[in-house]
């Protein structure tokens, strides 16, 4: 008897400016971004309490950053979780830009 896959999947939701991690078709969390030229500015990551402790944030962020690389963009880690992930995963260093006051001001304006 085949059991349904419980492997999480990650989808980019362009219209919502976020990536979502799905478990059995249910949204378990998200990481939100805004694009600034060739930069993808990540500003928030969350995992729903019902899915906490399963490593889904790391799955989500790794997939999102891999997608950023494939798209030719650069990463700006305003989100504390994304910044922490990048400190542990140096394979993304070459496409990471620093968080600057200008980026933060731009993000505030973008988010209203």
C-alpha cells in the first residue's frame, strides 16, 4: 500500500511576494520578500505552530535561496532567520548583499 508523500514542498508565490512550504498540501509556513532591482530582500519568515520543530524553516529558506541563485538575483537578509541560516550555509555568500540603511528605508516604504 502506498502512503502519500509527507515530504515538504516549497513554492514561490510571485503574486504574494513569498515562498511557501507545504506539508501534505497545507501551508506550513512562509518567507516573505520584496524585489529591489537585482536583489531579493527577505524580511520575514514564519512556521505555523502546528508544524514547529520539524526543520521546515531550513527547508523553506534553502529552497528560496536556491531559487534566488537560479534567477540570477542576489539575497539581502533583513529577516533574522534568513541571516542566521546564511551564517551557517556559506554556499550562498557569493550572492549575499549586506543589509544597509538604504535597503531598510526602501523596505519600509515598500511595505507601507
